[in-house]
């Protein structure tokens, strides 16, 4: 399961692992981002954390399109 200190994908592939679970990690990361967004809004009144690295509307829609 992916977590801080876990081996890299290359390292686990080299010992024969074929599946890696992220477990609750993506949700924890999302909640951390929400906290940073809220802190910035409250303390500075700015939106940097919200916009940095965010998908555009078109990118999000492209993810939902069937592969051809």
C-alpha cells in the first residue's frame, strides 16, 4: 500500500509485485488540499492553492470520454 516511506514502483516491480494499492492515500491528499485552500482563503483571501495543479474543464471532460 502506498504510504510515506514505501518503496518506489520500480523497486517493487523488481521483486515481482504486479499490483500496488493506493488505499486511502488519494482521499487523504485531497483533504489536505482542501485544508490548504481553506487556510489560504481565510488568511490571505487568495486562490493560489485552489488553482495550482487543478484540471481544466476540458481536461476533466476528456478523462470521462471513452477511449477509442
